[in-house]
């Protein structure tokens, strides 16, 4: 079968499986299984694909048709213009989370010590370390997630201190900034999510308990003991949690609290700082 024929075949398979972006996903899987790019394809679309590669392509299409996320099949996802390794032990980095990185970067100064909770793939902390001359610590409750974060840090050539911890349980010292992208989806909402999310992404990184605010509340309250004077706390939140998260921070003594929207104009990040000790 020619490359063009294989691509058309892939599109049809994924379309019939109900994949919304069937055309793009069929292309990405063919690109991945054949180690080609678009410029090569346009020159060789009428060439015959090696049978071994076509069999691999069919296997990948089958996985995607079963709603396995594309990123878990290819093992990577782009974030802040960089490629991060991912697998089923970490959330797939999303463009929405770039809002957290961008907002944090505005407040960071050279030499600041930063803690990233619920780090997963490490995409938030690593992205900041690539931009800013800071000292980074990243933690996660999952040993497997930390292995992925370690590999991403090595691949992207940054130094980060990785700690296995259930939020602040094994954290020591105080920080100029604490970042977190914690689980914030209400338990009852998870069943309504896309199959790619609810069936394949790690549940412990999604489930924010009954109202989705459980981990946000813990971080806001306990974080005060790990922030330096005038230290910042910035967290990713759900699209309908801005008002509640801002009130929670103000209630716990944080000042200059603000809610930042993502590109879709949804509430996405809440930030505030502890008053300086006089």
C-alpha cells in the first residue's frame, strides 16, 4: 500500500471509531510509525510503505481507536515549545497549563527558590528552569511520575531536586514561590469526561474529591508554613473555581489575589502572596 493509501486508510479507521481529530491523529501515527515528516511525505506519497511499518501503523491505529490518548501512544507531548516524555503515570501536559508557567515567570527573579507540587511530567518546573535562573524543587506522590520528571529534566538539561511527597508531607525549608497543578475535578464530573481522560489518565491526578477543592484547600492552608515572607502561591484551577479559590486564599491571609484566565477565557490560575513580616 502507498503512503497516501495508508493515510487514507488510517483516517477512515479513526473516523469510524469516533475520533474527532481523525485526520491529524492518522497523520501523527503514520509519521511516528514510519519515522517520516511532512516534507518527506509530499515527495514520496506514492511510494510503497514497507509491510512491517504498515503492520505497526495498523496496531497504533487500533490503540487510538480504543481511545488510548495519542500522546501515550507516541510517548511525547509538546509544552511551552519543548517535547516532554509522557506515559500513563502522568497527566498529558495541556496548553491551559502554560498559563500557570507564564504567570509564574512574571514574578520570578534570579536566585528564587521555587517548589512545584503535583509535578507529574515536570513540565511546569522544567519550563520555568529553562526560562529563569532559579532553584527548583518538584514533588509528586507517584514514584513513577517522578521517574518521568527525572528523564524530562535530563533530556532538557535542567537541574531540579525531585522529592516523593504527598503534598507537603516530605517537604522541608521555605520557598519564594509554591506552584501546583493539583487534582481539581469533582469526583462526580469525572465520569462525564472524554474516554481518553477518564479511562487512561491517572485518576489520582484528576480527582479533586467531592467539590474539586479538596487539594486546593490543603495547599492554601498548609502552604503558608512553607512560604518565605512575601512568598507567592500560584495554582491551576478549574474553569468554575476562580471565585471560590480567590476567596479561600484571601480568607487564609494571602494578599494581591488575582484570577488569571486562559486563552479560552476560562478561569485557570489563582495567585497571591503572603504579606511581608514587619
